[in-house]
C-alpha cells in the first residue's frame, strides 16, 4: 500500500527478525519476515513491565525490527522532516505501546529506509496484533499503513 503525504510517500513497511544493509550497494536484506510468533505454552517467555504512571503489562522477549521505505516527492535537493507514530494494538484494538520517531531526509536523498528495533513484544493474549503506522500531517497523525502479526500459544506435545 502506498500513501502520499504532501512531499512524502510511504512505499512499504515490514516486520522482520533483523535486517542488514550492504555497505557497497546500499541494498537491504530483510531476514526472517515476521507474520506469526508461536510460543510454547510450557516455556512461555513473558516479562512484566511497569512504571509509576502505568499499569503492569506483559511482553514476549523477542528481538525484531520494523523496517519502512519512504520516497521523497519533491526535488531531491530539498530537505524534508516528518514525524511518525507507531502504535501496537492488541487483538481487542487496545493501544499497548506507541513509538514516536522524527525522520529527516537530507538533501540529495530521494528514498529512505527507517528501522525501529524492538527487544520485546507487548502481549495481552493470543490473537492478531497490529502495528499501525501513522504520519503527522499538519497538526494530527493519520494512519498510512497496518502490519498484522499473529501470536499463537502452542502446546508442546512432549
């Protein structure tokens, strides 16, 4: 799905276990695209997180990345700044976590990849989670993309 926002176009976003940028070609390799996380019931790896202002939450310990590809729609000689807000939604649609990000595409850059690295996944129950990608347009954030992630608990038959 592509979405134009004034001088910017969101081309794609992907969840993966990790990504590697080749220094010679500047191409990116996305390793182990994430569509589903399976957790064995007898070794569920949850941690509790909390702070003074929030309720106690659980998270699955897992390293992964959200990689997005952006294209500048104005002259490549111009600089562009934009703000994104990633929201992680649980199967009930509750926002579990938000990640703000400010991105600057410098002069002579026509396309840009952004990467957000995670070391845990917020968790409430098995089901379909959504990574909602929002970009600030004027004074409000608008949704430009959604990435689904299924979380299943499987019974170890041993």
